[in-house]
């Protein structure tokens, strides 16, 4: 199969490309050439900016990709340009989305108050409000103010001439994770902190995660399987660990001798309290992609966490403060809280 990937040089993209190459497909990557990454030598490169996709239409016609995978369509404009550029050329497009499209996300951020049962299916209610990052000063991965995967999905799935597939991702961790999702806890475990203190609702909170290699494999299946036409899929680990269970598992793998201690919200410092409503879990059901496309994890959880731990040890962030809320590495306060938890 002849596959064109928009983006694909960061984090999830390279393992997706490797899986596609290993499956025997021909892959061309359309990117700006600004990110240095190791890709298989069989990969073809086409340099350009996604804002100029339509200017490359004659090139795309010659390339004649059967499937186009867009790794970073963030806005409605991104999606409209994508569909316009490949209508009449490609047989199908696959777009990466997020589980932030659901109404649950508004409950998490306190925009709605009613707790929603989980796990969510692909047909669960979406947010009624748009542009979730518009009022957040720090936007993940420098997403634009008009970031909105709901609108991206609507454009992609409503084109009668060019069928689409949507893959909604969870919190993805692993080698080269730009958000360093597990860093605060890995760092404390690495430094052999005797106690990690968590507020009770955070300790019991459960969110859907996925290891980068497993997520990449799922995306490759969605790209190459015609059963995925006009379908929406979740990718997420089957085992839904609480935060305290996840930290404990990482600690066991790292040989950590410390313990996790929990405190009620009332006993926590005011500046240690999350703005998120941690009474709302953020879990999705990934049965559909497993049943329809035969997806299963190729890397078991323990191996995935151990690999992430090794990467964090070998490649610490230059500015750790960029990846933590102020208190997560505040050991002085944590020691005082640990003493309080024993009272």
C-alpha cells in the first residue's frame, strides 16, 4: 500500500512509520524538515508546510497515495485543507484525535458538575463547549487557541467523496514523550524518596493511558485495514490503574523502597490542590479496535513502564520545572505532609 503521512517526525510518528515499513508498505512523509529523527531508509521525504498542502496537489496526484495519515490536524482549517488537498486522489484519510473530545473533559475541568460514568465508548456524548484550551495559559504541545478535535472529526467524517477514519488517543507515554507525563513520579522514585504523598482523590483517580509503541501499532492497523473506513476508534490500555497503583508498579520495577501515603483534601496545602475535578475518571473502552482490527498490545505494561523509566534516567529534561506543577518536586513540604499522614 502507498501511504502518505502528514507530520510523523515527532514522538508517535516514527514508531508508526516503522510499523508500516515492517508491514511491507511504501511510506512518504510530508514534513517541514525541522525535526531530526531516525527513520527507516526506505522512507521517502517530501518537504513542505501543512498550511500549503493545496499547493502540492499536483505532486500528490503523481504520488497517488492510497491512504493519507494526518498526525496533527489540530483545527477545523487543518481538516478542511486536508480534505480539499486529497479529494479525488486518496482512497481514505486517517486522522489522529484525542479523548479530550468527550463531555467528561468538561467535567474534569469544572465546566460541568455532573459526574459521568466510565468507561466511555466511541458513541459517548461529546463536549457541548468548543476550544478547550482557549482559556488555558499553557497549551499542550503549543496547540493553537482554535485547537478543536471535535471540529476536525466533523469535517473528516462528513465528506461524501473521501472516507475517513478517526483514532482517538489517550494519555500517551514512553520514549520521547514531549509532555513527560510520568516524570514527576519517576524523578521522586529515582531519588529514592521515602514517601510520595498524594491527595486521596488523586490517588484513586483513573485515566486512560497508552504506551507509544502500542499506540503506534494501533494507528498502523487503522491505516492499513479497510474495515476502518468510516469508523472511530479508541486506543488505550486494557488495565485501568489508579494513579497510586501506577506509581506503585513503577516503584516496584525501579526497586523503590518507599511508600505512597494519602491525605484528605482538607489536609493538603492550598497551593498543592489541582484545578481538575479528580472525582471524575477519564477512562475509555478500547474493545472496538480490538474486535474489528485485531489490535492487542505488542509491549506488555511492565515492559513499557520499565522502558519509559530507563529513558527518563538516561535523558533527563533540561528544565524539569517545565514538566511539573510547582509542588510535585517540593520535597520540604512533602516531608512535612508525610509526617502529618502518620498522625
